[in-house]
C-alpha cells in the first residue's frame, strides 16, 4: 500500500496501525503527525520525501547565500531574494532546517522564522540584539519540539 503524507495533511482515517510520523519531519509529540503503522516500504517512502525536502532546502540556502548582500546587519533585500522567499513558501516543513542553520551560524533567518511560524519569541526590547534573538529562537524551537 503506497501512502503519501505531507506535514500539513490530516492523517486520521488511514487504515494501517501507529507510527510517529513526526520523526520524519521534525515535530515529535504532535498528534497531527501521528499515523497508523506503515509497512517498512512506506516508511522508506516517507524518509525519501523528507530527504527531498532537505535537499531542496539546502539548494535554496546555497542559492540565497550566493545572491545576498554582504551587509553585516540584516537587510530586507536579503529577505526579498527569490530563494529566501521560496524557503518561506516551503512552510512549516522548513522550520527544522532553518533552526539547524541558525544553530550553526547567526544569519538572517529571523524574518523567515516569524513569517512561517507566525510567532515571535523576541520581545521588543531585545530586537536587534542578534545573539539574544538567536538564543530565543533556538529555545523556541526546542520548546516546540522541533528536531534539527
């Protein structure tokens, strides 16, 4: 039985037992991502789907890094580049990868994080303090159970 599942798809009504689908897309303990148990072949299919998302994300990051301006502070021009906008368009499935990149290096991911999550853990008094912003977003990701 072939089952294609995306992160925003309802998994209720699938007729196959229980697995934690979130392990594949980085959102553990989220009931929206619980699926009925799939056979090994279907699990491999889901892993391949996740790998495809990661490959596309990495391609877009490389493209964005090659095109962005080298300004030391955040530039709205960097966020308006097509590759960055495509990353935002990937939606919630991009969040674990964005958090992974942010954990490695402080880059201009804050706009995308806020646009995708529709949240902002950075209080107004801490805006512009990049080290603190980075720490707050990474803590937010851990609290939301994103794995990266």
